[in-house]
C-alpha cells in the first residue's frame, strides 16, 4: 500500500463522516474517508436503524399476542403466536446491508476514496492507517474527525457474558426470560420496551427520579403509564452495583440504601455514550476539549487550524441528523463556501411507546432565557385519527413568544408522533407564528390536526376541545 495524499481526509464513516464525504465529492473536493469498520457508523450498523427495526418487529409481535390472548378491541384473534428472533435479526441485518452498501455506492459515485483500516493520528496533517498489520500513511490539507462515540461501560458491570451493550442486545438470537436494563434513557427504554413486547420480563433500573430525565415530567407521564401497562418494572432512584456472586442476578441499591436483587438472564447497560477520542493518537494534537468532547466553533473548527470535528465526538445532542448537518456544512466550508451553524433547532425523537418529540425550547427553557411565552396544548383524546389508531394518550404542545407569537418550541408525546417532527422542525426553523400554523389547513383525519389545534389553543380558540 503506497502512501496517499488528498485535500480532505475524513476519519470515521458514520452519518457525520459519510455525508461530509459525499457532499465534498459532489463539490469536486479530492476526498479520502477512512473507517475501521463497515461504513454507516453506529447509526446504520448498531444504532438508529437496527433499533428501529427491532422496535417495529416487537410492536407487530405484541399486537398478535394481544389478539391471541383475547385482548384485541378490534375483534382480532390469533393462535399460538411465536417469534423466531434469528429470522428477525436476519431481516434487520438485511436492511443494514442495503443501507451500508448504498452508502458505499454513493461514496464511489461521488469520487470519494474509501480506505478500510484503523486510523492513528501522527500530526495535524497526517494519519497512519493500519489494516491487519499493513500500514499506510495519508496526508491531507484538512482533516475532519468524525469518530463518533462508544457505549459507557460501568467498571463493576463490564460488557461480556450476560452483561450486554446496546450492540450486543441488537443481535441476540433468543429473547431472554429476564432482562434488567441499567439506565432508563433513550436506548434503555427503546430496546427494553422492544424486549418486553417480545415476551421478556423487563426491569429498568434508573438513577434519576424518573425515566428520560432530560424531558419534562408532562411529556414523560404518558410514557410512564404505558410502561406500567406493558408490565415493565421501573425502579427509579436506584443504582446498579454489580452482579451477585452467582452471576445470575443484578444487585441494585435504592437512594435510601435498600438492596434489591433482580433476577437477570441478561443485563443491558445503557448509561450513556462517550466520545471515541482516545486510543488512536488524537490526544497528541492537544485539542481544546469541553469535558471529554472535542470543542468546536460555529464552523465545526477545532482549536487546531485545518482540523474540524463533527458528530458525537463534539458532544450533545448525540444524534445522527445533527452529525449529518455538520458534515454537510464542513464539506461546503472546505470547498470554499461561506457557511456557519445557523440552525434554530435540532429535533429529538425518542422511539419509545408512546413516542416523544421535542423541537426547540420548552416553556421552562424559554423562561430560563427570560422570554415571556404563551403555550397551547391539544390532547390526542380530541383527535379522531388517534382514536382510530387505538391510542388517544398524549398531546401536542406549542411554546411561542408572548409578544409576537413566533413559535419557539414544539413537544409531543403519542403513538406515531415521530413523523410529526418534520412539520414541527419546519415551523420552528422557518420562524412560523401561532397564526401561521393555525391558518394552515391540516388534512383530516391525521395526528397533525393536533398540531394545528395546539396553535389554536395558544391563540385561545381551539375547536375540538
Ligand atoms: P458514528 O456513527 O459513531 O461513526 C463513527 C465511525 O468512526 C464508526 O464507523 C467507527 O468505526 C469510525 N472510527 C472510530 N474511530 C476510528 C479510527 N481510529 N479509525 C478509523 N475509524 C474509526 N440517533 C438518532 O438521531 N436517532 C436514533 O434513533 C438513534 N438511535 C440510536 C440507537 C442506538 C442503539 C445507538 C447506540 C445510537 C442511536 N443514535 C440515534 C445515535 C446515533 O447513532 C449517533 O448520534 C450517530 O451515529 C453519530 O454519528 P457520527 O458520525 O458522529 O459517529
Ligand atoms: P441517556 O443519556 O439517554 O440515558 C442514560 C440514563 O442512564 C440516564 O437516564 C441516566 O440517569 C441513567 N444512569 C446513568 N448512570 C446510571 C447508573 N449507574 N445506574 C442507573 N442509571 C444510570 O443515554 P443512552 O440511553 O445510553 O443513549 C446515549 C445517547 O445515544 C443519547 O444521549 C442519544 O443522544 C443517543 N440516542 C438517541 C436515540 C434517538 O434519537 N431516538 C436513540 C438512542 C440513542
């Protein structure tokens, strides 16, 4: 392998890196992208897509079980429902390979050179790539660090055996009888709920006083109720301590010091993710950091000239669409375009049951920023479409400036609200006012009507409540 040089070198082919590479290729920038694993990163291989595939399969199985147990209000019946998890995982893997080979083709089509191997930083312009012991140097005018993040491991619950990371949990070949989830955040609740629907007995151990503590209590209330009705045992203000001596249970301790021994065939540890910033020479660049994350400015520049960073390695929110937007922006900057981060909001969706969406500011965040707000809320119990979907729990809430009604934030919780994130994002990003949302005809019957009604409620005249 001869040494290579290029204008733009991207380390990491996750959603941040591969989008950056494709856009740079489109703009005619001579680009090389390096990854030690399959292209697509965490998101396509072991994150967003595999987890949503599992959630979908679990939801379908759960419906059939309800019918078989005579609990379907639709009058459906079924007999002897079974799931062959190996087939489910094979179906999921098929989606992953369709998407990752698609990314490979797009890189090729846009003239990007893909190099497989483990990158090691030599200096701010040069890396060494190791592929099975064969070494190759690549030098570049500009480097983009897009190495993402990895799961946080608890020292007293190291991954391996029955202690699973999210990656392990997304490739099991059988449903565990008893699953204990440590960490009631995004991943723990999404995957934990899926396994409950697949038939596991699930306990969630969460250190904070409620699950998804980053969302306000009104948003998590319908979720907490649903977790209970699904039979998921949620233990809050509880810390995991480690496996019991026989390795068959998890020992957890409550805030008041009470010990709990929880039977566990598998323990899924989902207590956050940390940046992939160590072990590959990045430290030698002595980049300015913010906590463990690489600090960036509004152009994703690090403290070293010619070195950019995008995606999870730059901190919260660690979301694929943020990484992609950063990647696209950096490619354009490298190609000579004038760009800076000017997004009003980054939508967040939690694919729990019910789903939660948040775009922009909550009322509390606006108040903390000293902005006087007016809010409008519309419950799904007043929405016909929600009833036809058998789920009228949840609501849509709009937060707008009190003075000119410009929408600052929109939150929703309910079955199927994930798809409303698009409309919410557009409204916030385009500076819509309550009057704009209220005056837009929303098709009937749709969950989106609750968005229009929330705007009307903010103006004081909702129709259907
Ligand atoms: P990554 O996707 O982590 O990619 C980094 C790449 O860098 C990897 O391919 C890695 O192999 C490579 N790399 C690292 N170090 C080196 C090195 N030294 N040499 C060569 N290559 C290297 N986000 C959402 O927005 N929506 C979701 O629904 C969602 N669900 C998720 C579910 C799960 C279970 C998990 C774990 C995450 C989920 N996320 C979700 C988060 C999302 O996956 C990340 O925010 C996103 O993948 C970050 O993209 P990235 O490009 O920064 O890094
Ligand atoms: P998280 O930050 O969402 O949740 C971690 C939870 O673990 C928190 O509620 C925290 O209080 C709890 N916790 C921490 N230490 C604990 C301990 N010792 N015992 C018990 N509880 C403990 O982290 P995650 O679920 O691992 O997800 C990581 C990141 O991945 C998220 O921040 C998000 O950015 C991304 N992600 C996004 C999506 C999505 O967009 N739908 C889905 C999955 C993951």
